[in-house]
């Protein structure tokens, strides 16, 4: 999943221009966030980087727990 969005405080708003740029057309925010829409190829590197960072964070947390 990749969603063009803006985080401001406790509100998440869809960024229509970013969504259109990534998906090539307007996509409903609900469909993107619920996983009904596949991640576009152009976002795969970003998704991998986020996944890798999460993995590294879990390793670091596990190592901290052992101390």
C-alpha cells in the first residue's frame, strides 16, 4: 500500500495530487488504506525502505530487551 497523504496533528487527509501522480488516476483513500489497491511499481523502493527500517527497529528493540 502506498498512499499520498498529509499528516497534520490527528487528522490524515488525502493528497489528491500525490495520489494521482503515484497511481495515474484518482483513487479512493479508503480503497488504498484498506489494501484493495495494489502498491504501484513506482512506490516499491519506498515500501522496501520502510519495511527494512521496521525490521532494523525490531532487531534494535530485541537487542535492547536483552540488556
